[in-house]
C-alpha cells in the first residue's frame, strides 16, 4: 500500500511541476508589465546556436553616480521605465528586493571605472526559440534588420516581480515569425 501511494504521489508531482511552470509563465504574460527592449547588433560569426536567435539589448546597463559599491556576479534587482520612443531603459538598480512594482532579479556582469560610471547586468531573455524549420530564415531576417538602420528591431518582454519572459521579436512592429511565414508563402 505504501508503494502504491508513493507511486501515485510521484505521478501527481510529475504533472504538478510542469503545470505550475506553465501557470507562472501565463500569469506573467497576463499580469506583468510589458516593455519593448530595443536590440543591438551582435557578432555575426556566431549569432545562432541550435534553434534560437541570440539577442543583445541596449537596455543592459544603468549610469550611476558611483559604481564602486557594485561587484560583478552580485545579485541585484532592476526596475525599468520607457524612454520617449517607448523603449525600455533601466530606471534603478537595488541591492535588496523592492517591495512593489515590476522589477527583474538578475546579476551584475561588470562595472566601468571611467566616466560615466555604468553598471552592466544580465538580461535573462536573450534567446528567442523558434520552430526548427523556421530558424535559419528567422536568423537571416534578424541579421538583415540589424544591418539596416531604417528598421526598428526589439524584443517584446513581460516583467513581473523578479521574473521576465520574452514574448516575441518584432521588426518594424511585425512579429519575426509572421515575417518568416510570409517569406515561406511567397516561395511556394
């Protein structure tokens, strides 16, 4: 009887853990504050690994009056706001978890010692996963958009209380998956 009870508990736990992860992601998409993170070009020699696009963002640092109190590898909490164009920018960085609002729990990558003093932090949503058949075209579309200064490329990110989720990669207000689907339809 104990073995059967343990087996049933194990089976339930195997279903509850993924269900909780899905629930948390869906809650973040519904309730988190949505930001547009402008992307910047990356090294074109290795921008794509496997079935995702590697993204790099402008809003990965903040200018502070003194960066000596911040150390690489230190856990921090970053709040964001939007600039005049509607893109995300770091608003504040905290050593202790804020009591309210949306913020991202992350770590410091490094700090500068010259003027202006800047703290650079990790953005954990730097990979956009795609269906395997669409990945090569999406990579090319993304790289082309980064080379063309007339195109605006950004990641659509929801930020809640400590967590973030990359919803989509947009090029000129259009989803990259939609662009790839249109290219596939045009080829057929």
